[in-house]
C-alpha cells in the first residue's frame, strides 16, 4: 500500500471505536452506572459515534489498490466486510456481495418478536445502501460451486464470478436432534434461531397457550449462536406468560453444566424475577422429543429420568457452519476443517482459511475463541477487511488486532442486562484471548439498560447496513 492507502493500527482502532467498536462496549460507552437512574437525559447515549445514515454519500479515494473481491453471505459479517472493503479500499477495489435473500432479517432483538413488542418487519434491513453509497455490486442468488484453481464461483443460474480474494460468511445450519427433523423445526417445534417465519410461528404458538400451559426450551452444548440468547428468550417468554396467562411454566433443559453467559443476572432472573415460572435444569442428557405429542423425556443432572408434556416445544438444535456437511459448499471446497468438520478453521489475523489460501471465512461459520454473535461478526469483518487490503498492498496483517463483543439481553418487557468482552491477539496460541476482566456482565438488570439496548442496536445495524 502507498502512504495514502495504508490503514494504520491507530486509524483502525479509531474506526472500531467510531463504528460499533470499542465505543459500544456497554461499560465504556456510558460513564454513569447501569442502575436505572431514569433521569430522562439520554444525551450521552450515542454521542461521538460515527454512523453513515440519512443521505450521506461517499466519494471513494483512489488508494492505488486494484482487486476484485467477492463476498458470499449478507449477514452481519458479510455485509460489514463488503462495506468496509469498499470504504477503506477505495475506488479500485471492486466488491460483489452475493446473497440469496433480497434483504436481511436481524437475529439480534428477534426474541422480542415472541412477546409482541417487535415485529419481524422492524428487523428487516435492505442492502440498497451498499450499492448506492459505496458502489458494492449486489447479486441475489445461490452459490453452487467454488473453483479454487480458477478463482471463481458459479451461481445457481450458471453465472460465473471471478475473484482475487473470496470472503465467505454463510452463517449456520442446524442438525437434526433429539428425535426431530428439519421438517419438525419448520412446522411443529420451531427453533426460531434464525429470524424469519419460524419466529412468527413460535410467537403464534406462545400466544395460543392456555392458562397452566408449559413452554419447554432445549439449549444445545456450546458453541452455538449468541451465548446469552437462550436464557434471554426464557426470560422474555416467562415475562410475557406472567402477564398474559395464568399458572404457566417455562422449562429450560440445558445440555451445558451451567448458564453459559451472564450467570449472575440470569440466575437472579430465574430464581427471583421469574421465580415460580422458570424451572432451569442444567447438565441434562438423553433428551428425546416427540414432535406431535410434545412429550419430552430426559435425564437431569441428578440422574433422575423425567417426562414432561409441553404445550410449546422450542428446541435450539446443535449448529454448524452452513455448507459444512458432505456435499455442501464449504465441504466441497475443503473448508470444513475445524472441530470435527463442523466449522471452518481460520487464521484470526486475517480470517483466511488454514486449508485454502485466498479464501476468508467470517462470522458464525468460523472456528474462533470468540462468541458467535452479530456484534463480534461486525468486528471480525473489519479485521478481515483491513487484513485483505494490507495483503493487496504487499503488507502483513495487523499483528495485534483487538475486537470486542457486546450484547444487551432483555429480561422483561422493559428491563435488560448486558454482557461485554474485549479480545486481544495472543501470539503464543495464535488465538484471540479475552482481556483481563473480560467478559463483564452488567451490575444489575434495569430499565436504563433497556433504553441503551435500543441505541446500541440501532448504532450497530447502522454501521453494517447504512
């Protein structure tokens, strides 16, 4: 890279801080404590964040870089990567985003669809800004094959796209589990772990529950998308049932030995805020679910065999990188080389596959030591974009990248908690390690956190899509 195109570490960290990065860590974004002071003054919320909204347009610089980059997948990781490759790379870096859907429905905040406080339409984001503001070329379609030798991909319609660098952000797919099939997830026992029709189906099933009904959720062994998400969902559903129904229960069967995120606040929520409604069973094994009768059998941590008949069953299945099964896009390209073929192993300095040079894998599909979540996907995308541009300029990637993960979790209809962690590259293990004191959860559950949650979400989505 020439002097005009070089992205220094100081500049990179400044961009992170200004666009859903360090400035959005809950504990650092606001100087007051996270109790509900309800002072009505939200001026400090969101101040200083550089977002590109409204009618802002950009004249891309001539950085001296020239390349053709294809990004597959329009979720948080792929969209952010496409945007910043153009924004930082300049007019000579041509970026094409390939996505099957015409718009993106956010998984973040989708649990609030279940209590009726949000609609799926409110979580829908267009790709139009990528094209009109940044000059990203949009291709709607399914990718059928990757030609590594020829550096090209083939779409379902037969169109071929060439690339100098390929970025894959395919997201996740779900295993058949506990006696259930993909068809059961779609029509009888929705997991709703990808926002869309299943979320609406689950919402309808919950709303139709009778007094005294049972909502039963299953949490798979980690890793899975959004570590706090299942516990958040249990709280949101319990809060709704307490106000809309009488005598209902929320049963949580967790294959993990403990609450995997925000244990203090979710423990308090289960045992105090939602006492008598939530029953939490950690370390559960031997789960079997009959999709038609909704009879669930399992063995609890005390080795007691139990049977529960539920009105609504919400299994969150084990997950893997989309396309990692035999015959899938990642598997055919040899990219499912991590953790028993479930994920793509990558070099976190540049998110390049450790199996195939020139192909980068981001977000939930990548095997890293960081959580699988939307905010961290945004962060990974920026590290990857920076690294690709450095490589195109015959430079080495940043040797010490920093990322953060931040997440707000609604616990009731008007209160929330939060979790944050800062990650630093550790050369000895070649992994991203949590910084001392990370992760950190909020000191308590409050209405103020709920207000800040909406600002965090809007800022994050603006950074990726606006």
